[in-house]
C-alpha cells in the first residue's frame, strides 16, 4: 500500500499549486519551528507552532498584523494555518521527499487534523481514509521527516 501511496504522491504537482494566504516571513518561522521539532525527533501541536507568530497576509485585514488566538480557533485560523502548512509541505516534498506538516498534530488526538488526510485524499495520494491507511501513511511521513531533519537540522526545508 505504501508503494502505491508514494507513487501517487510523486504525481502531485506541488509547484503548480496556488495558495490562498501567503506571508514569506511567517512561513519561514513555521518552517523553522517544524525543522527544530523534527531534528529533535518530536511532534509539535498546532497551538505551539503558531503561538506568537505575526501573520501579514494581504487578503486578511489588508495585510495588518494578524495573530491566531490559540485558545479559540476560528475558521479563518484553520484556513490560514492549513494554507501555510500546505506550502511548507509542498516545499519539503519537492526538496526532500516528505510532507513536513505530518509533524504538526492536535492536542486531543496527537495526530494531524482530519483536513491533512482529506487533502491527501483529494490530491489522489491516499486511496481512502480508513484508519490503517491513514496511520501507515502518517507514520511513514513522520519517519521520513525525522530522518531528514536529524541529518539536516539547518537545512532549507
């Protein structure tokens, strides 16, 4: 199953994807936090990932500073972080062959959001969202991320 998933993942045009929200400075900070977490072979919860990050996104508040209130996530917060994690994952996949956002998990289930797996299904990577499929895929991505970041703690991804 993982071989087919890898083959499916290789067909995704990450470079051609458009993103709803962009801020290179905030994306770099999120990437840095994920990289540090991966180098320690750990996972990071969404709230710790975004805590204190100032987003300056042209289509949110006309580019004024926007921070995510981690005590009360709103729809915009989820869309914003989803877009940024998609960008970070696209970049890490194109550079090193893994999805960096696999290291970002929720507090309750200590695994990525359902949206992460639904995105993979929409892209044709996952054949279904059964627990076995999801867990095998996620474990593989976490392993690849941990291996990469432990060998490249200051790398570009």
